[in-house]
């Protein structure tokens, strides 16, 4: 099954121009996976994260080959870690998705929401996500690609679930937020079962 990796990065002021070199370095060094994007995110609900790296993997074998890959380690050491704000680290969100999920992010807004779901409520979260997908019939904007459990990683805590969507424009994403179908799920399904507010990574992937 494919794996999507989203890394939220707290970039120090004055170093923003160095972020595109992260994905470029992974591509140039032919690291496993497809580095789709490294760049700025909307910071309205990002909890201090300012930029993101988005990498797609064809399967778990490619994902596991990426972890010790020399290019990946070199890029992390020389192009990622030096960018961090003092005392802050990344948020790493890895999610395994069904083969039927076909991300098509070029020219679109990718919307990633990480949830800290309380123990004992994982099934409730899944029901909420299914209700959210059903909102399409009520005119809910955008394309909800996937919602489910994150792969375990110390850099993910306290988050354990993620929702991923794609939107044709910032205006479409803005229309999604206040839509009644979305607000009903947030209020009735998600908010009562999380231990803290969600963190959101929204970014435009250039064509």
C-alpha cells in the first residue's frame, strides 16, 4: 500500500528561502520516494509550523528504504535541521493509504489535519470521517482523499489520526470550512473525542 509522508517544519525567520532545496536535494540525490513539495504553509492553525515537506512512497518497502538512505540522511542533516526555530522540532505524519487513493496535488491545495484522538474513540473518529465524506452529497467542497490512523512515530505524538484532502483553490478550501456538513462533523463527532485541538497543514503544490 502507498504511504504519504507530511512533515511540518518550524522554520526560523530569515531561512524561508532555503526550504525548496529540501525537495530538490531529495530529487537530485534520487532518494526513494517522490518528493512532491517543500514550501510554505498557511499558518492559521499550524501551531507554529511554517513549512511542509510532502513525500509519496509507492509501498512500504520504498518507505523503509527511505529512512536509512544516504541522500535522505544528508538532506535532513544539512538542509532540514539547520532551519529549525530554536527549541522546536518537526511534526512527522506518515499514513498508509489504499491503492484506490490517487493523490493528484499539482496545482491544488493539499489539506492535512492531524487529530489527537482519545483512546477508546478510534472507531468513533472513523464514523465521523465517513459522515464527512457523505457530506459530498450535500455539496461539501473539495476531495477528501483519506482519513485514518497514522503510522507510529515519536515525532507524531500526541497525534494519531489524519485527514487528507485536495482542493482546486484557496477559495474552495475556505468554502469547505464553514460548510454545514463539515461543521456538524467537527462539532458532533470530532471535537468531543480529541485531547487537544487539531494541527492543520495547508499548502499549494505548484504545477
